[in-house]
């Protein structure tokens, strides 16, 4: 059995990253979330990058 497809979400303003899973059958585009960045203490956009 295959494990989930793990992706890396990188902040647009710093080098902080989150790791999460992505269902490639349902989501074919690149993911973008607004999440909290602890290094800058603000909410920022995080975009999917290569692993």
C-alpha cells in the first residue's frame, strides 16, 4: 500500500515550512493556504513547493 503524498508548504515571506498530505486524485492544482508563521508572528500565504 502506498502512503499519502506528502507535500511541503513554504511561506511566501520567510523560509518557514509546513508538511501536509495531498490527495492527488481530487486536487490537481498547487495548494495555497493562509497559516500562522511563528517566525514573523503573522498569518501569511503558504504555497506548495517541491519536496
